[in-house]
C-alpha cells in the first residue's frame, strides 16, 4: 500500500490520473514539476490525504470544490502557480488545516470576516503576492496557534487590528506592500499590543500608509512609510537580537546618544531620511552590530570612533556632510567587507590597508580633498608633510608673541599657582589684587581664547601637549 508520494523536480507536466485510485494516500508532494493545466477535481477523492504540495508549477484556474472532501488535510501548499479567483471556498470547510500556502498566485477579492474562525488550528498562513482586498480581518485572533502570518503584496486597507496581540505564539507578521494605515496618529497603535507576543521576531510593515510612530518594544521593519519627526525613543528598548530598518522615511533631527544602549543591535538601516548633526559616538558601544546604513542623510562633523565594532561587515556613510580625515581605525576592522564614504567632505590621505586595499569593497568618490590611496581610485598624490621639528620651530615664536602681547593688553595679568600647587590647577589673578577677586569678564574671555589657541597649537608637538584640564582643573 502506497502512503506517501514525493516526486519533486521530475518534469511530470501533468498530474497522473492514476493517483485517484490511491485512496489511502496520506502525503502527495509534486512541487517543481512544471505541472500545467487546471487543478484536477479527482484529487478530492483522496480523503485520507494529510499533505498536498503542488507549489512551483503552472497550474491555472480555480481549485475545485472537491477539495472540501479532504477533511484530513493539515497542509496544503499551492504557492507559485497561476491559480485565480477568490479565496478558494472549499478551504473554508477544512478546519484541520495547520499550514495554508497560496502565495504568488492571482487570487483576488475580499477575505471573509470570519476567516480566522474557519482555521482554528492554523499555524502558518502564507497568502502574500496576490490581489486580496478589503480590510484586515479581525478574526485572525481566533487562530490562537498562529505562528506565521504572511500577507505582503496585496491590497488590504484599514488598520491592523490590535487584537493580534492576543495571538501569543505569533513570531512572524509581514504586511509589507499593502494599503494599510491612513497617515493618522493612531493607526499604528496595534504595535503596542504586539508587545504581548513574546515570540515575535519579525514585524514587517514597509510600503504602507502608516503615520506617527507608536510606543513599542519590538524590532521593526518600517521602511518606505510616511513616518516623520524625531527618532522614536522606544527603539532604545528593543529586545535581543535587534534588526531595525527605518529607511526611506522623513525622520529628522539628530540621533540620541542613548542609541548606544541597544547593545544587541545587529543591523540598523536609517538611510534616506533627514537626520542631521553629529553621528553619536555611542554607536561604538553596539558591539553586536554587523550592518550599519546611514547614507542619504545630513550628518555632519567627523566620523566617530567605531573601532570596537569588530563584527561590522558593512558600513555606508555616503551622501552626508561628514568632514575631517578618514579615521585610522577603519582599516583595522578585520570583518569589514564594504565601506562607502562617497559624496562627503572628507579630506587627507586615503589608507591602503584593510578594506582600503580592495577597490570593489570601497567607495570614496565625491570627496575632492582626498588624496593617495591605491592606484584604482585615481586620486591625486598627497603633498609631502612638513617635518615635525620644523613645524614646531615655526609655531613656537608665533604662539609666544601672541600670548605675550595679550598679557600686556590684560594689564600684566599673570597665571598664579593655586594654594595647593601640587594639584596642578591654575587660575587667573591680576597682580596686587586679593585672590578672591576676579578680573573682568572681557579679560577672561580674551585669555580663554589665547589658551584655546595655545592648546590647538600644542597638538602639533604631542610630547609637550597641554590639556584644557591643566587650566581648569576638570
């Protein structure tokens, strides 16, 4: 007695008519066989069948009504065919189904409002890439064992029901590419309810019409929506491991320093937004980070130190307003496979080690002040750097003259050692006055400017470099 038939990839072209005589058959797997034509009604006679897999074929038309006779069926996979019509009515009678695969067909029309009641044992629902319409059925909450709800690429409208938060086993929710949401502040409140789904690992909401971001502790894929304003503070409490995609929105302002608190952040895509200001150095604390995409924003100033991100594989900082030199740590990241620094205001010499030795892994074009690098980049050679000792000799008399002239202007103000001189703290006191009295604010401002200039110049001679704490005690 034949109980199982698995004939995948044999190019059968048609479903053998002899199968209907195998009345005790429990599993029939005929995926990827280039099967064509209509769905044979005779398969409905296989009333003991538990699994029917006909995916990746070219079957056309509507599934026959005879499918309603297959009351033992727990899995049906008709994905990637050319089937059409409304949601197959005979399936509504198969309450034993745990897995229903209809993705990549031409099904259309509204789903019944009680569709969740029809499949109380459903664990996996894959109905994406069809043309289903209407509102998102609230009755999915009655499929209490549901783990995967995959509905991308349809035309569902309205809001996602908050009742999904009662589906405790849900670990995958994908509604990418629908018409959900209404750009209203409350149309994403359902996310807060999903905090009750402790097994939820993936939440895919991209390419819809969602508006204001709600409070939620979940990992999110919300690219290509109409989200705006500052980055949501709730992203800072994401679970582990975290994969966040907020690209192609209209977020603005600067990134909060607390972004470094997401220590288990594995991938972060905030590209194509309106972020500005400095890139917070605290991102360097996200030690699990592997992918970081920040391109097409308005970040400024220098690239922060991310030297501790030893797992980082891809880093894209292109099309911002970053300036300064390429930091040396970038060539020491052994895991870095892709680095894009193009279209910024970077200057100085391009390294030649690490990722910089591979022209296919690095992009630096659009930085007219860069020089050097490997030959493939065709950058101008870097000017010879001035000898360190010569530079020091040149700076010292200039600095001395500036400080001397300013001291005369300040009325022969002097730097007086503190009472506890061994602390190394200093303050400004005009001669002949009591130590508790201060000089004028204008004099202080002037002398502060001089000291700041001195500190900057002393950086040219690191072995004798001064620090601001030497003057402030901080």
